[in-house]
């Protein structure tokens, strides 16, 4: 089992903590739920939430059948709210949450921060809350937003970021937080870029599962099958892989790409 860990980086006055908010024992090996916690002048900002306290209390209704495949540890000490408190903050200090998408292992902790504004693409809200397809109706769990989160819908367009055509800087939260549309894994999947001073952190959500997608090393078969099996648009997932691999190969020291689930990439950043 991958131990709960956290790390932080002090850069240009911005402190970014790396939290594992959900160890999973999925096919292909252990995974993490890599969550960012940023301290800004406008309060704390989470990027994704991992699993939450309500998921631990009622996994059957909140997580549904996928829990049998993901096999989450559901450890209270790994929840974002407990880790936020351990860092000396109150849950109410988390004023904004930016989510990459609405899969169960990314939004389970929303209910632990009921006063936070939740930033998401409008396309993801459509796919999850007003699902047009049978697959989307089966995929998402409405119990995870039954508390009525304060949604702020965004349509990233008209701007570019590092070659991505559709991006939107969320200046209402803080300068240097950018929501980047990258559909494929889900209808409205997005990446989130955070300017940490000497480098940008690009949280790619589930745009890729394993570091091998970037560097060409072997991706475990179980992860490849899972990634393909849950993809909303497989062609776009493949195109996203190629785009992110090309970005990685540029070896820009001012940019770090991370996956929501790769434990090695997480450990490299979480270690102080």
C-alpha cells in the first residue's frame, strides 16, 4: 500500500502542497489520487479532491460498482479535509476547488468543503449532471453532489496556453491558475495549470494514467485497458497522449506534468 504523504514547494510566495487523497489497488498496480492544495491571497485552492468522508461512510451508494475494480483504501487520514486540518487550516479556508472532471475518485471530497466554489467546464457539467448518453448516465454518481455544491461553469476558449488552444485563466481565484480544456477521458475533462513561480505545475487529471505515456516506457496492460475502456472519446485520448508526450519531450525546466494517479510522479513531487 502506498502511504499517505504530503509535500510542499515554496515558490514566489506561493505554497503548493501535494496530497494523496485516495490510494487505490487497481489492475496494473497501486494508484494515488494526486491533489494539489495551493495557498493564495484569496484563500486555499484545491485541484481535485480525491475521496471524501462521505465516501468512506457509504461507499456503495456514492462509489457504486467501480469501487470493486478500483479497490480504494478509503482511509480517513487520506481525505483532503483531514490533511487540510493537519496542515493547520480550517475546511472553510478552502474557498475554491478546481476539478479536472467528475469521476468518483476526483470529486468525492466536495461535500467536505460545502462553502467552496467548484470550478469545472460547462461540458463536464452537461456530461455528468445532464448526461446525454447511456454511458455517462452509468458513469457518474449524483450522490457525490447531492449536497448542492456551488458550481462555477467555465467554457475555456479564445486563449491558448503552451500550445493548448482552449484555456482560461481563473483570475477570480488567483493569477496563474489556468483551466485547459482537454476532452477525451470525459466529455468536459480539463487540465489545470498552476504557476508555482520557478515552474508551472500542469495537473493533467486523467488525460494520462502512467508516466510511460510521456517517456515511452512500458505502461502496465491493466492500466492501458482501463484507460481505453472508460474513455469517452478514444481518438481524443490518443491525440492527448501524443500532445502531452511531445510537451514532455521538450524537457522545459519551467514545466512539470503530473498525472492524477501515477504514484512515482506523485512521490517525486510530494517529497519535501
